[in-house]
C-alpha cells in the first residue's frame, strides 16, 4: 500500500497520508508527490476541490526525523519540498480542504493551516513543535498563523511550542470547523460535496483575492524561514534537539 493514497471521486481529489505507524511523517518522496498532485489539480476538469487527510491517530507530524543521527541527513532540500507543498496549496485555483483527523505538528501543521478550509475532529491538536528541537517554524507558518490569529498568539505557538486542541484552535480563529470524532467524516464529506457542486470560477477568484489580502508576505516568509533554518540546521542545538527527540529525553540547548 502506498504511503500516499490518491483518488478522485465526485469532483473531489483526495490525498490520504498513509504512514500511521510513524504518525504520517513525510518522506521526501511523499512530499514531492503531494506537491505534484496538488499542482496538477489545476489542469484537471474532473477536480473541483482537493482534500488532504491522514490515517491513524495523526494528520501528520511533519518531516521524518527518526533515527539516532537524524540531523546529519536532514538538509535544506526538506525545506524546499515543504515550501513546494505550501506554494501548491495556496497557488492552486481550487479550494483545498485539510481534514485534520488527529495530531498536526511541525510542517504537517504548517501544511494544514495553509489550506483554505480546515476541518478538525475534537481529538485533533495543532503544534508548531520546531522549537523543541532547536528549529524555527517553517512551511510558511510564520505568515499563515500570524495572518489567522495575530502576532501574540503566533509568537506563543512558535516560541513555547504548546499544542492547541482543536477547540482552542477554532476559538482562536486558526481552523474553520470542529466536529465530534463520530461526526468528522460526514462533516468533511458534506463540505467537500458542497464545494464540488459550487461555482469554480467564483471560488478561484475569491481564493486569489483573500490570499492577496492576507498572505501577501508569504513568499518573503518562506524565504526567511529557509534562510533561518539553513543556519539552524548547522547548529549543535539542532543536533542535540534531534538526538533528544530520538532518545525521548529533554534536550539541553547551549546556543551553539
């Protein structure tokens, strides 16, 4: 079975992350495929709406940083792949729905929050966990989160790496819908069906205008994040953070 399941049905293109054993952490191949499929949706007449979701207890925990020396293999190319996903989500001229079935962390959280509608189950949570391993938020989150909930709350998520429950995220204005776990799938399908039957030209124009008004700093943010992460990835703090993550202990950061 593929790590990314893709199927089209009734005007909707569904992308399902399928690595539940590692909380749908993204491999490089998965990231490339996600971006390519979303980019290709523009030219598909059979697609009116794109849906991204996950299997198991997580939507996605972002980049795969498992392994004792994960920092040695984690390169800036991972950021470029993440940025390509974000650009694809924002740039495609069709609504993109994040159906957040569980934990959304790291760039998994960034990708979810870049979507046009975010439907979360009550048991889901949102976490910009980057600071826990000595990194800064990426995937455009420094722009999308601040645009949604303001600078103060964006700083709290970025600096303290505190998870927000689905309800807290909804109350803060970070997500558009929250449902019970039992009602999650029917709610997602109802929203997707409505979008698939709606006016595609109007949706494309509205998405372009809203993004122009609220995410005009996104490209600059992506570049600043890339520059910042490139420096941080060479630091001893990140090496320590990733080792501590793998060893399930608290990291000791020395500013080196």
